[in-house]
């Protein structure tokens, strides 16, 4: 018997997140979380990309909200 964990699996062309889903995951992070959890076992690269886009979107949103709060508080 061969152990499949040691073998390299061929690249799945469907395992990449397309740019449209990446943008949606960035703008609406909950969509990225749904894509992550629905694809994490079958398509791990796609799931990871959606998760990264969602986390980046959350981070950018937090920075923008902090900047708005700081500039709004000073005027």
C-alpha cells in the first residue's frame, strides 16, 4: 500500500479562487468565511485564498474605521 500523504498530488485547476470571488470575499468577509468552510477539505488552496481575502478585508475595514473615528473626533 502506498501512503498518499507522502505523494505529491497533481494541481487541480479548480482549486484556485477566481478574481471575482476574491473581490467579493474581500468586500464581504462573511462570504469568504462561507467559501472557506465549504471548500477546506476538497479544495484547500481555494479555501485558503478566500480566508486570506476575508481577513485582509476585515483588517482594511478596521483601519478605515479607526481613521474615520480619529479624524471625526478631532474636528
